[in-house]
């Protein structure tokens, strides 16, 4: 019975879902590469980690287009897409920031806030998608910035890695606020998280 259910699950996957899984795999590749950098301190590993995230974005775009092309959109595909996006555009950018040297106490608070905002953004989208859908059956706009915009943050890490400005050499340095350190470079993660959960910011869906 268990094997039969297992094969039923496999058969329920569509082509678009495989691209969604590729998105998640690339996100995990970014996280693994960031962890490898922490162990070996080779900047090339952080550059590799950063490269995985735009690749995730490519798969994220393709899965939606393939689903619409094949008319195979499903609730499972929507949930799968959100889970993959949490990994690739929420957890991975936070891990890259931490690996790059944003490891102060306040940095951790900001990165946790960023991930929390990303998760909340995706959950809100899933429950309000019907309200944002036009007469043609397509979502007309986003409330708040879409979570894949965090790819820009990964670009900041990539620039730092390329310029060998990591760890203690991070741009803008760090300073102590109360009991913990703060790297000003982490503030774009706070801004990104805030924009994602904004209800007043409306962005047309292309």
C-alpha cells in the first residue's frame, strides 16, 4: 500500500513541478556552498553560492510559464512553488549574508526578520491570489515586492566576494549597539523584508 501511494505521488507531478523542484535544489545548492565557504574560506565558494540564486530565479520563471502553456496549474504546484521560493529567495540570501560576515547579534535579528517577512509574504499571496486575479484569470498585481527580488541582495554578496571584501573587510564596517554588533550592510535585508510585507505597495505583474 505504501509503495502504491509513493508511485501515485510521483505520477501527480507535472513538468512544471520538476522545474519548481529544480528551483529548490538550486536554493539548497546556494546554502551548501555558503556552508562550504565557512569551512574553507575560499571566496569562489561564495561566488558559486550566489550564482545558484539567479539560476533558481530562472527555474521559478520557467515553471510558471510551462504550467500556463500546458494548462497544468494546480493547488499542489502553487504550494510547491511557495516552499521552493522560501528556500531559494528567503533562507538562501540570509545564509549568504551570514556566511559573508554579517554575524553580529543585530545582524541575526535582521536576517531572521527578513526570512519571516518572506514566509509571511508567500503565505499572504497564497490566500489572497483569488482577490488579485483579473477577469482573464491571471493575477494582475502583487501586494508588496515579490520574494525573488531578494536576488538583488545576493548580488551584493557576490560583489563583496569578488572584491575580497568579506568578514572583517565588509563595506561600511560594523559597530556595537547595546550588547551586539551591527553591520550596516545588512540593512538592505531589513528593507527588502519590509517591502515584501507592505500592503500599500502594489506592483503590476508582468
